[in-house]
C-alpha cells in the first residue's frame, strides 16, 4: 500500500488519499472514544464539497482514528439540551439529512469498523455503501437506543430492515442486542470480516471495486414471509404481543419502534424517516427516557472512579473463595471467567467443590453449544478454578471471599484461619447479607483488611455488588474490593456498615408488606402481578421463593433489633418455615416447583396453612404502592444516615440489586420526578388508612417543606 498523504483537516475529520481512494478518519480530540455530535454536519459537508472538487478520488473509506473503537454512539448530552419534542425531532432530522447526503454520494463509501460500532455509529455505517469489520473480540455492532427509552433517530429504523431483513432487524433494535463480527457477517450487516491488521487494506480494495451488491443471507421461507403485506403483518403482530407481555406497557419506545419500521416498509423510506424523527422527538421528552438516561449517566460516572479516598487498589493475581455452594460457586465463576483470575476454592468436603465446578460447567456449556465460546476457551476458563478441603494454595492469594454459613462465630473463625494461612497483605471479604462487618472483624489481627463484599443471587446474572467497609477498614482495602468487583463484571456501590446494608434494608419492608397483603386475603398471583405491572421483573412473593424464605426469616430479626419495630416480619414466615417451605432451593414455597410448566402455579395449600381465604379486594395500583412506598421511605433514611454516599448510589443499588423499575430511574429519581410533596401526602394518607409504618420519615418531610431535591 502506498504512503498516505494528508490533504486537509476539518476539526474531527481528516482526509487523506491513497492511490485515488480518499480515507476519511474520524478522531474526536480529547476523547477516548468517538461519539457523534450535531456540529459534525457542517464538518462533513465541508469534506463532501472538497471531495466533489477532486477528480482524482475514485472511492472513499471511513475509519476511526481511535485504537479500540469505531463510533460508540451519539453524544447523549445533546438530548439533555432539548427542551421540547420539536427540538429533539429537529436534531434527528439533521442526522437523517447528513447521512442521506453520504448515501447519495456517487463515489463508493466503505466503513472500516474496529471496536464498538453502536447507535449513531452503526447508523453512520449503514449510510455507507459497504462495511467491513475486524473480527476482534471488541468489535460489536448494534442499535441499543431502546435501552435509553429511545429508537434510532438517524435512519437506522429504515436502513437496517432493508439490509438484513425485518425479523433480525427487529430483534436487534427491540433488544439492543450487539452482534459480534461473525454474527454481523452472517446476518449480512457487513460485507467482510478480516484481521485488524488488514482492515484498512480490505476496505480500500472494496472501495476500488465500486458499490457492493448486498445479498440477503437468509432462507427463502423468511424472505417470502417478509416480502408480502400479510407476512409482515404476522411478524409485527407477533413482535407486539411479545413486547406487551414483557413490558406491561411501561416502555413506550419498543412499540413506537415497531410503528416506525412498519410505516417505512408500507409507505416508503421518506415516510419512514419522517415517522422516525417524530417518534424520536417524542421519546426524548418521555419520563421513561429521562429516567433511563439518568441511569446511564450515573453508571458511567461511577465507572470512572479507579481509586477510593485517594487510595489505589492493590494488585490482584490470585483469589481464594471459602465455601463451594451456590454463592461460593457463583463468585468463583465470575472471578475465573470475567476477571480472568485463578481461583482456589475451599470447602469442608468435596461435595461443595464439585458443586462449584458443576455450576461453572453448566453456565459455560450452553455458550459452547451456541458457538459463543470455543471448547478450548471453556477449558481454559474452567482450568482457572481449582479446589480442595484444606488451605493448599491459599499461601499465594491476594484476597479471600468468604461465602460460608451465616453465623458470626463461624465467620470470625474464618478470619483467624485466613490470617494464619495467607500472606500478610491478603484481604478478607465477607459475603454476609446481614451480619455487621465490624463484628466479623472484631477479633482480627489486621481489621483494616476486613471488608464486606455482598453479592446477589444468582451471582452470574445479578449486576450489583455492595462493598461494605467497617470503621477500621483501610481505603486501600476498599479500593481493592471495588477493583475485584468491577473486574468480575459487577457494578459496585460502597455502603455503610449498618443492619441490612442498603439493598436488604430497603427490600425488607417491601417484602413484609407483601406478606401482610397475603394475610389480608389478597391472592398471591394478584400481589405479584401488581408489582410486575408496576415495573419490577418479578413480584415480591416470587422473589421470596427465589432468594429463600429462610434467608428472609434470618435477616428480619437483625433488622428489627437494629432499626426498629417497622421491620417486624409478619408471622407468615414462621409458619412457612415450620412447614419446611424454603422456596426454590428445596422445591417448596408459595409456588409449585414439581412440574415443567413455563409459568409456575401457586401452591394453594399455602392458603390453608396460613388460614387465609384468598379473594381479590384491592386495586393493583394500591397493592403496588403499599409495597413500594415503604421502600422509598427507607431509601431516604439510608441516605440521611450515610448508609449510601449519594442518591446516585441509591438509585443504582435499587435497580441493579432488586430490579427496581429502570424506567423510574431508581427510588430517588422517582421521588423527585413525582414530587416530594406529593409522596409525603400519599404516605400520610396510607398512614391514616393502614398504620404508622407508612408515616413519612422526618428527612422526607423536611425536604418537602424546604423544596430540596436529591439531584
């Protein structure tokens, strides 16, 4: 390849030439990744004017100047500046227009993609005449706008279905699914995939050949289904039915997206683009998108923190795990597969070790069958996990995560064992869900190296981890625990060492109120359905079965003793334990676990056990509010007491830890959006109606009087 010679530079875009091929390089100054901005329109037009005046250029390649990304999406800050739907619609139309100008070029334009190519970045690539990508692991292509309560606004809803077909396009856009290079090539989204080293050469060669002819890479049956109005109607109706089952009408973006895609296919590209920009403008101003963007910014801000209180984390090379059961096995799995660190597991017998290994194998083998993971890669990941019934190998670990029985004496003994068996720098992290960390560290020789690291079950799926320092924990230890959690793929928050920490503290009154509703005669299905309609991924009764009724019983007295009578659990729990109903773990709970049904039926013998005659009496909204209001109240108290450091952490903790509805933005965002004064009035009304436990806390009342929000 001949030496490139630079001819011009316009802000973020550089134009160079290579034997008649113009190479446009996007490199936003001062940013780690490229994001699209409204100001690019004029820059691109200036380049297009220059290109039209240059008779030597026969084709074009668009690439990134960043070493590990193409374009990660549009700059979301542009949306915050919009005060009306009309402004957001105009923003979308501007993007559509500039991409249409690129698409209308007579010269072939090829996108050379390496790294993330997402959102507006993929819309830019779709406006090119061809695409070639590297098959590096970091290369991912997708339109994830729905995850922000939006839809693609720069032509993506129109170009993607025309390129890859209706069904795969809907799957990508409705789920925000990101395709690997191989999947993108198979779908026809890219024309070729090559090693990064020859990516630019391949794109240049493709540009020399003229505009590529794209062939649909799917079967005749699907082509016939999508090529006629009746077939398309079936596809759209099926997609809409699935959506409504999943979203319960709480997320408007997916349904808007279906409407926009359908408009484009039935009425033509120009009508589709007009519908797209109008829908985009409306969605930008929706409360759901505002909340989801708030969550995006909150998590992005949190990921930028690499130190704690000025302290850097210690290096981590090997991890130990105490306990090979469900939690221990899950912690070992995310450490070996995501953090890529060797893990040594200790249990009292080999049954626990085998269970941990079987858990890891069971999680990895479906990925191999689906060709998302090679057999050799699976064996490499499994090879990082070893175990035994003694402390062999613990003389080299940098951190030990304990996941043994929830007993203070046992955990204190584990601290002493680790201090005796491990190097002096080794950190001891407890996965306790209820015991105070200061008590676990009370007899430690090095209490500054003892910390809580609370995971949620199932560990491989739940994204949150609570990092709990006690008063004597060093900042270096906290920074190291945060580092491990992030490397395991978790979103960690630092919480105070008080009963229940944060997540279980706000969850307990929510579950207790659901139990009271059940004792009042509300059917189990009605309670769960009301909270799922409210936006939770599953109802509180189902959640009790999932996490374990015995766990709820164990935590309740600790919370009551430390925080007061408002945490007193109803007698329903004791009666269930006496009947040996622990939930999913032993196949006996509120629901039946003895069949293969997709939806588990309620075990109606529970009603007889509790002396309840079920009959629906309350509206679903009131059922939901009775559970949620106390959760909101407790979140405010946790913030006031310093259990969480900020409203941001409280929102992230509730969403990632217990599935608080993301479209509400978390407890604090939700309170602020609905109005603190309105919440206080609602709680006072419920307090008169149902009891003192609904009384709004003093900090909440003060904020209402003073007009102070949380953000």
